[in-house]
């Protein structure tokens, strides 16, 4: 049985790595691609296409936020393997629409993808738990996480070299077709890998992780009971404070996953290959995520020796530096449209832009590893409703941020990020200090 469980964890990691290599690459260049469609004089649909990559991503995260409440019942009805296969097929369909882009298909598939995102991540948590025991859960989560984060590297490496072949100031139709044929195929391979997952034989109850800490508990309860319990958690001061931090993680998710790369691609003072640098930034963000996750996630027992708040404070400092570098290095209009002769406070510097990308990924890893850690610590008996609140708040704030990203100049977006970075870090620290003090005084965790 142990061999089957490890086999399933590895196969699950490969499936997600392929699907999200395609999707995360697509989301990173989506706005850049759509701007290229609108500027490509050889494209017959140029004049009639008025879609927005920012709006598409806003729809995805908005629907994702609210679909979290329905996902458990779907997973319990058809099972995690079937859920992941069907959801993965929706991801593949979303990527495929960029081969022949239409505004109706872009926004319709964005809605479907938001639903699929909630389903695939709920099923992933359920399936990983089924294939783990209390002793192997940490190891299996680490294996899955490491394989997933590799998706930030592979797709962006391909994009960098593919776009770099041309000297055009936008992504040409031929290049777009090649890119999305490859990405659709990669996602399709990931969907087929889901078929290789095997059913786990029944186990003794003693070997199964406590149901208090398992997503299975909440899947059996259904969405209504989980929703009721989530609202009960909202009465707790600790959860209300943490939701400020959750909101910030959604804002910075929007910035590093969609806005920052678009800003770099739109800054033509970087040179004629500025569009290819979007992928290069994605690679550096992935490196930051992997390094930060390895240090503060996989080696959490050592790095959490002095508490979680110093790591969050480090993430805050790293992000503030990244925001400052963005402000001085990138034109204020770069999130919205191409900037040919505009600059920030200094002449745009590619090396500085790549350092900023790495800092964004590293800081995100600091925040997210500690959010997962503190939720598991504070709410061991209600882990699934607590994580549902986290994903709901994070996805909702990401949706809001993608909507305003199309309209606000860079300095206003950075100001919003800085304000919520301060508030989110302070709220996290208060919760951590309160929990630590109560433990020292012998009180309960909450």
C-alpha cells in the first residue's frame, strides 16, 4: 500500500506540473498576448477584439473565490480523480482558445476555469490526504509542492526563447500559434497523466491521518456545513486579523503573476526583445518561490525556531524593496499599455527588473509558507474551513486587483500594495504574538 501511495503522490505531482506549466505560463503572458493581438496589423480580428487579460484573470479569481464553497460536494460526489481529470480538461480548453482568440470565448472559458480551479485544488488536497498518513503528510506535501513550483520555470524558459527569435515589438501571430500549440499539448499531457492515478486500498483507521486535520471531514460535511463553520470562524479575532494578511497575499499574487511581467514587456526602453523578458521575469519569480519555499517550507522546523513573525517580516521587507525598485525602474503607464519612450525615475535597467522579479517570488514564499503554518497551528480541528476562508479572501482580493490593474497607473497600484503589506504584516504579527503568549502562559491556542 505504501508503494501505491508514493506512486500516486509522484504521479499527482507530474500531472499538476504539466497542467500548471501551461496555465501559469499562459496567465503570465495573457495581457501581453492580447495587447499584441490588438496591435498586430496582420491579424484580421484586430479591430474587433477588445478583450483584456486583466479582466479575464479577474473573472477567473472571482469565480474561483465563490466556487470554493461548492467544490467539496462535487468532489464527494464523483471522487477526486475524476474531478481532477475533468478540471484539467477545462484548463486545457482555456489555453486552447488563444489559438483563435474571441472575446466571448475568452470570458466564457474564464468563468469555467474559475470553477475548475476550485474543484481541482479541493480534489488535490483530498487526494493527497488519502495517500498520506500523519507521518508522511509533511513529506508528501513537500514533494508535491517542489514538483508544482517547477512549472514556473519550464514554461517561461520556452516562452523566453520562442519570443526571442523575432525582432518584432509585439508577439506575432505565428509565434502566438506556436506557443499555444505547445502549451495546449503540455496541458493535455498533464490531463492524461491523471488517468494513471490508482485507487488506494482500504486502510486501518489507525494509519489514517486524524479526520480533524483531513479535508475528508469537510468533504463529508458538504458545502453548507463547511460554510456555516467558516462563518463561525469569522467570529474569532485571530481569523479576522489574519484575513487582512490573506487579502494582501491576493494583491501581491496579482502583481507578480500578471501585472509585473506586463509592465516589463510594455517597457520598450528595455530593447526590442522586451516582450521576451516577460518570461525571463517569470523564471526569476519561480526561482524566488522555490528558494523561499525550500528554506521556510521544507525546512520549517529549523527556520521557525524563533517564530513565524520574523519570516513574515522578512517577506515584508523584501516586498517593500521590490515595490520601490518597480517604482523607480518602470514607467507609470506600463501596466496599461506599451510605453515606447517613457521611463521611471531612472533609465529602465533589465538586471534591476530581474532582481525585482526574484524578490517578488521570494517574498511571496515567505508570506504563504507562514500563512499555511499558522492556519494549521491555530485551527487543527477546523483546517478545511480555515483554508477555505484563506483561499476565498485571497482569490477575491486577486480578482479586485486584476480589475483595477487595467485602469490604475503603476504608482497607485504600488501604493495599495504597500498599505496592505503594512496592515497584513502587523495583523499577522499580532496573531502570532498572542498565540505565543498564550502558549507560554498555558492557555489554549485560540
